[in-house]
C-alpha cells in the first residue's frame, strides 16, 4: 500500500506549473516540499491550475505531457495495482489524447465553475449565425463590383486562391481559439500571448468602423423597400426631379419603338418626320445612356455631391432609415445570443430563395450570355496589378471575416466539444459558392444592360458600391409584378445585412462585457449605448458626400491593417504559442486527428498564410496609388485620413504592448520582459469545467485535496526525475 501511495504522491507532486505570461511574485519564489524542485509558479492570481499541459525541459525532449494527472501510457511503470479502491485512485485510465469532457470529474481537484456568459441554444443556432455573418452584403454587393472593376474572370482566380491560402486556415484558427477559451478577442489574446493583448482591440476597432458604414447600406435597402410599395417602381421611368440628360428608360423606349420610325432620344419620343429632319436615329445610337435605376440611386436617393470636399448635410430620408436599422439591431441583440440565434435562421436562408429566382430570370434575358462570358473569361494581364490581389484578399477577409473579431466572438458561445472544423468548412465553402453564384446573377444582368444600351460590358455602369443598387433594381423592372419582386429583393438585402451586422455589434458588446464582467447583467443598456454611438457615427455617411466617405472607409479599413493583424495572429499561433500545442488543444475539443491534419494546418499557420499576407502587403506598398472612385480622384488629405483609419488597429497593438513592457518589474531587462509576455498567462486554459487544485498551500507530504482523505506520504523523494 505504501508503494501505491508513493506512486500517487509522485503523480500529484510532479505537476510542473510552467512559465506563465504574468510577471513573477518576488515574495513567493518556491513551493515547499513536494514542489521544491519544480519550476516556479509565477504570481498565481488565485493559485488555481486547470487541465492545461505544461512540461519540464527533460520531459519536453522526451515528448511527455503533463496535466493535473499523469497518463498511464506516458508512465507505464507508475500503473496502480489492480486492488486499489477506484474511489481512491488519482489517475484516470485514459489516453493522453482523449477528449476531456465536463464529466471528467475523476481527475485530481475540484471542479471550477465557469462564469455564465451565455451559450447558443443549439449547434445550428451557431451555424446559422456564422453563415449569416459571413454570407452578407459583401456577397451580392461587394464581390460583384470588385469582379467588375478587376476584369471579371481575372478576379475569380485570385479570389479562390486566397480562400485556400488565407480564408479557410484563418477562419478555422479563430473558431477554434474562441471556442477553446470561451472568450471574446478583447480578453483571449491577453491570456494567450499578453504582449499582443492589443490585437483583440485592433480587431474590435475594425468591426466597429465597418459597422458604421455597413448599417448605412442597410438603411439604403430600407429606403428602397419603402419606395417599392407602389403600383409602379419609380426607377422604371426617368422622372424630371432626379433624371439626368443621359437617363434612358427601357420601358418608355419600348413603347416609343412600337410605332415604326419613331425615335426615343433624351427621354422624348419623336415621330418619324422629326427624327428624319434632325437625324435623331444616328444621334440616339451615339448618346451616353444611363438606366433610370442609376440616376435614381445617385441623384434621387443619395443626392450625391461631386466629391468628398463637398460633404453636404445628412439626407433626412436616409437618416430615418438608419435610425430604423439601429432600432432593429437593438431589438435583436438586447436579449443576447439565444434570441439572435433564432433570428438568423430567417436572415441566413431567405436570401438564397431570392437569388435563385433572380438567377433564372437573369440568364433568360437577351445578352446574358455575354455578361457571363465576361465574368468567366480570365484576363491574365490583370494579374500583374497589385490591386487585383489586394482586392481578392480583402474580399476574403470581408466575406469570411478573419482578423475582425467576429469569428472569435461567435465561437466563444459554443459548447466546448462542438466540431468547429466542420463548421469552418461548411461556412467557408458555402460563402465562396454564394459569392460566385451572385456573380453569375449580376453579370447576366450586366450583359443584358449592355445589350439594350448597346455599350461594352465594362462601360455599362460606374464602378463602386452602388452597383447592386443599380443592376439588381433594374432587373426587377423586367419581371411581372415588379414591385413584389423589388420588395422581396430588398427584404433579402436587409436580412443579409442584418445577419452580418448582428455579429459586428456582438463583437463589440462581448468585448465590453468580457472586459467589464459586471456589465453582463446590464446587457440591454450596453446594447443601447453601442447602438446610439453607431447611429451618431454613421450620420456622416448619410450626407451628400457620404458615398465618398463609404468608399474611403471600405478601401482602407478592411485591407491594410487587417492583413497585418491576420499575419500577426498566424505567427502568434504557429510560432509563439506553437502549432503542435494549438492542435493538441483543438484535439481536446474535437478528438484526435491524423498526421495529415496536423501537417496541413501547421504548414499554413506557420508558413503559407503569413507569407501570402506579407506578399500582398508589400506588393500593395510598391504599387500604391491614391484612391479613385469612377472618374473622381480623391485629394491627398482624404487619403491621409484613410491611412489614419487603417492604422487605428496598429496603434492599439503597439501602444498596449509598449505599456505592458514598461510596467514590468525593474529587475528584468527589456528582452526578459518581452520573452515573458510572449508566454501564455496563468489564466489561459480550456473553457469547460476543469478540476483544479491549490498549489499555494504547503503540502508537507500531505494530500490536501478535498476529494480524497488526507494521507501522509512515506518515503517521498523529491529528487526523483519524474516528480
């Protein structure tokens, strides 16, 4: 029996605490007796340690893993005798790679309850929320205009390549990170790698800035929805209050051409006699044409100014719709993720119904084949332009949203053993397929417009975010009962936008509540304050020059700084924390994976993803050009504002890192502080209920764990190398 007790003491006493990312307590340099020859536990906040694996140097070389209990396969010589009472056994007979569940209550220690942050009510709630977050306006609004402005098919190739190199690996990394720690970005990086604590706040700042103009786009959709409740859509004809001289109404032109010899020219139908006298047939063929939907959007809705210099004043209709969008956001989020998880079932699935209908209508229009051919034909000369690669990478980040904080936030509410790997594959591939499918829809319509306008496809509409508000509205005028289809389309756009907006706002609110846990009981007030700030911040985008501000924010905020943060995040996991170690953490959640799984993700996290991001970043710096919007060239001062916005996340990261280094103990050198802050903090560990024990209490050869009777351990030798 004494031999068994000795084995038990060695298994319990030999838990090396490891080096942690909090500065050491000079008053507590050692733990008596059992832990006398074990490395220090640095300044334990509460003296508790969970099931994280830490290693002695000798054990690391031998590949041994430690937890709160040793594993039989690692130490077969320490197997307990068969006649030991199971209730007295300190070691569970499991593989060191087995998934630990909340029912693993026979490990050493007492279960430590987790703080109640809330959870998804079901796995599909999370999956639908994730799908609604990633499949949004970017698929039907941003992707088509990027493909249109970057040569059609030439953009699809780098887009798919960036999905493989960046999208899927980084998406899985963040889903696993948030689920493992059950923390939002504002806290998780402080525990994983304290030196880069600011990376979480950098991600939150990106989500916050994007949400400002993203909600304005939703407001446009709401305005269009209200406008669609009429017997005839206003953009079917050229109305004098907003039509330009180039406005060309297909409906009026068709009516005019029903009489032989009549010519439709500059919104007037001329009879055959007048058209022959003035030679209008030739003039009508060479005149510049705009579909009414373009003039309605630019002049009727936005009242767009001629540049960012003329910012103007908020448009009252858009402002009211913006208020409506924020009120809907408040209503959906005020009750937490449980209510949000139900709303997204509709917001995530309904858009696919409308897209399928528009696809079948679009491909049956004359000229649609030309648009699709333009979409699929690669123009390889475009691949030499940095903008194509930058836009492809930016769109992957805009679609799947790594380094924005939303993925970490949503997965932090998951059950611990949810299969986040399967989720990342489903949503990642589904998102890209949705973008490509939306491209077929919109380019079939662009081909049709080019056919009717008798213009080259790349000259049909101006580039920019308004493409979806010109092309899609125009095609619904070709459908029977066009107001009904317009209503369905803009309900789809609103649901797409709200699904993403929920996650953007949840990212910021989770950051507030994780940083200040006492505010979790006042979530309604937190949501109200965040929504109010968002509404006030978005007012500038509702002004006459709001489109120019939107383009500025969209081009600078969601590209440069996001690339840097994603690269830093990948390096932190792959090199600083360790790819093998992180995959071991993942296996604790989803089970053991094969060598191919290990090698694949280590290759991307350590090499391919960071190198791709560095390549895109440097390539863009070399070929950087001031921002343009159609024929408008932004002034230098506005590009300077764009650079300031893009540097906000970098300012967070560098400022917090410098502050942490300067606040370190005076006796440590700068490099020692940096190395120390690169290690996980004491509180880093898995999110499920874990057994803990108090290492701050002197053992003196006595087992003090409350789950077992206290017993004196005879013949204890702390010099045993396996202790």
